[in-house]
């Protein structure tokens, strides 16, 4: 997967729900390390390289993603269990 992401000519940074940087593709490393002059950011808080205003926006975005993901997982689990159990309960060929 890293080879694919490294071939993308855009900065890609993966951050977990605790705001810790977990992965940076080659373009992101070049930009943040060589151009911007940051040290190693992997394993560090994303807030170490953002302003207070950016921090508020990032927290809001992560919270929105958490909420959306939770709803999506709950909805897909309900849909999957409802659609897979009903047909086999009524047909003997399942």
C-alpha cells in the first residue's frame, strides 16, 4: 500500500482519532521535512505543526468523521443482518 500512496503526487497524511500522525507518503515527508523544516512527525500529535485556529478545525473535522463512521457502521450492520437472515429463513434451498 505504501508504494501506491508514494506514487501519488499529493501530500497524504494519516492521522488516528487521537490526532496522532501514523503515516505520511513520500510527497508529505518531502514537504513537511525538507520544505517546511519539521523533524520526524510520525507518532506525534498533528497539533504540533498547526496553529490554534487550525487545531479547532481539525478537532471538529475528526469529531464529524467519528460520528459519521459510527452511524455508517451501525446502519450497515443492521442492513446486513436483516437482509441475510430473511431469505434463508423462508427457503429450504439455502
